[in-house]
């Protein structure tokens, strides 16, 4: 199953909605960064819902797709802000 890292920079009026949306699909890592495994159908739904929420003229959302969580490595410097209980 593909592993995704999602980062966003959206207008302050949409931040709470973005957090709520992304927490339904991925694990919060820090402020506007989420990650986790998604099926193709889950990613398509997240992509669609994200596009419906943002204003493309002032917001940006970036999805990084990795083929498998087994091939990822995390190096954290400092104190993590999110909860990584869902990470593989």
C-alpha cells in the first residue's frame, strides 16, 4: 500500500477544516504535515475533498507518494509535535 506525506499551506480561515479532513485519513506529524498509508480509493477521496476545500489561487497542498512504508526512514531533530501511533 502506498505511503503518503502531505504538507499544506492554506489561508488561516481554512486551517481547522484542513486539519479535520487530513486527520480522517492520515497521522498528524506536526502543524501542517501528515503521513500514512492509504489505498488508492482513500487517496482519491482525500485528493477530491482537499481540492474542494482549498482556494487554488492562495493555497497549496503537496502530496509525496512513496511506494511502501518499509522503504521510509525518519530522522527527527527536536521534539515532535504530532502523534505517530499509526506509523509503521
